[in-house]
């Protein structure tokens, strides 16, 4: 689940920076100033928070087939991602309050310790319910770390270093795509998947120690936390969880009950948000006919398409194409690699090419999903003749998202109502995590209904692959229509 996005606390150029290190004068904007001296250690600490969150994502998806073979619970396979991401939403939303009340040092250390405790529970888990409890706590700590790493950039660095610091922290997802599958794959192949979780604990403690040493203890400014839209957060996470609850059953009726409950909760969310004094999302964000609604819909559909594939691809590759855990982990990470390549290629695009980049997202996603629906289901010996087209399909999905994503994020700020840019920035994280969690829950439902757990085996996994990619091809199909609304000139005029 690649999560490159605008941070929840955007730098505002008229804000003071009371904790900025004296190591970097405002006139110094190079990488040397950011990565040397005290700034270098602070950069390491903040980047480490994202590394912990991101590497854990790829470790978990890589070792999960080994986990279910050992402790069971394949019917809860997708719950590992759903609960982790749902808890991350809460952690991200609560991070600003934690930062204000505990200060940078206390907030970062607390978040790291919560993450470490969840990781420890996962490492000892004797059964899937215990594993899920650990993943829930992990997700809460990871959500804290994810948001805090971005939010503290403006607090510990001079303004001239903010752009490079943002790029450094965001770039840690690229590091995670290299490190995560390797760590998870090696331990899974050795038959000691628990050690993959154990390996994260000393790293987490190291970053907590760095935070104690280099981050300021308290704010020099007194800032009151903004009211938390708690009702909307509860409704949002509940909508995801009821889908997951229904997906555990192989009975179609119970799955439909879960979906119906999610629809009701979503309707309540829309009603509550429209009437709330303190909103979770900017004005018109939940109205599909608005420019902002079309943007969020496109982002969500792209994220759902990626999530549905990333969760189950390692399992499909191991069972149907006889890949080792290490190889399957790296092949699954091709989506993230494509996302990175697409973002780099799209960064300098301007003019009409922006429109093409946005439309390329769902179009490439559709092509990739259809290809996977056809190619993934057939059992092979895992030779490169069979794997190469699968790899190309995985890259195409990520590439499409990468091409569109930077421009979708930019347009969120362009069309947001004046005075709501900060709320728009914060909502990007919320929308993306919600779409990821919902995609995971729906993927689990489709896979279980298709036969992943009953009858199971190679036949069940094959049917699950066919139905999963076939059904989720609808996400980029809908994304084409929402993307067309996004690129209409009249929908992209800045609001005053």
C-alpha cells in the first residue's frame, strides 16, 4: 500500500519556527544542510517513523501466507490490513492532539512505543485473533508516526529546508519497497516468520532513543487543539469494520448484511458531516458532482484498485505460481515500484499533459486488473514466460496511479474553498487510508466468497484470483468517469 501524499499538516509560510536548528541558516537549502549535524540526526529520526510504518506494511504482506499456514485464520486474511489501516486512520487523526499535549519528543516516543507493543504482540501471537489485536495496536502507533513525521518537519527545521525534508520523508516508501519484502521473505523462507516482527522492535527503540536526544521536549507556543470530529471518525471506521465482519462468512447473505450496514453507516456519515460544525472533510468533499468530490472519488478508486491487488498477490504467487516468499514479496512490490516511477515521470508534466496523466491512472489500472484476472488464475511452474506478463500488469497498475497522483493532490488545493487548505491537507490522509481499509475489507469479502477458504486449495485460490481482479476492475472503470469530471476546466476553478 504505497501512501505518498501531501502531509496532514501543510507548512504555512507565515508561521514561525521556534525549534529550528541553528545548523541550517535560512539561506542554506541544500541537502548538506539537511543531512549534516543535528539536522541530520533529526532527519534520521523523522524518516525513521515513516520507515517503521512502511517497512512493516511490506513485511506483513510478504509473511502473511506463512502466518496463516502456521496459526490458521485464512478467512481473516484481509483483516490484517483492514484493522491496521483503520487504526492508522485514528492514529493519524489524533496525532495533532498528541503533539500538542506531549510535545514533539513525548509524542514521537509514545507513538514509537505503541508501535513496538503492537509488534511484540504480533511476534508472540499464538492465533489469528491475537495477531489481529497486535495489528490493531501496530496500526494506531503507525498512524501516529506517519502523521507526526510530516507534522514535525515545520517544527524542527528552518523553512528553507522544508521541501527537501518532505521529499526525504516521502522517499522512505521507496526504501520500504526494497527492505520490507527482503526482511519478510528471508524470515518466511527460513520458517521463522515471527523473527520478522522481532527485527522491527530494536529499530523502533533506536528511533525512540534518537527522538529523546534530538527532538525538543515542549512547544514554545501555546496552541489549543482543534475539536476532533469524533462522530465522523467512528462512523467512518465502523463502515469498514462491518464489511470485514461480514466477509468472514462464506455465506452470501451475511456478506450482503455487512455491505448493507456499511451503506447505512456511510449515509449517516454524509448526513453528520454536512451538519457538523467541526468537519472531517472540506466543504463539498462528499458531493460527487463537485470538483473536490470528483477528486476524492478518483483518488479512492485508484487506492482501492492497488490495495485489492497488493494484499493477495503474495498468496496467489506462492500458491498458483510456486514462488518463494521472498520472490513473491518483491513481485508484489512491483505496484509500488510502478507508483514511484509514475510519480517521477509525472512530476514535470504541465499544460494539457496533466489531463493525460490524470486519465492515464484509471486507464492503466483497468488494463492491469483485466490482465491479472486472466493471467493470475492459471497455475504455472513460475517460469519467467508466465511471470513476465504478470509483472507488467502489476507495474501498469502502480504506474497509472503514480502518473495521476501528484496532479490529483495539487488540484485538491486548487479547488478547495479559501481558508480550508489545512483541512484539505489533513483530509487527504483520511480519504486515502479509508479507501485502503475499505479496499482490503471488500477484497477479503470477494476472495472468501469466491472460494479462498471453501473449498480452498489451489482450485479455491484460482477462483479467488479470477473474481478478485475481475470485480475490482470496476474500480478503475468508475475511475475513468470520475477522472473525466476532474479534468473538465469548469470544475477546476479555485473557489474563493
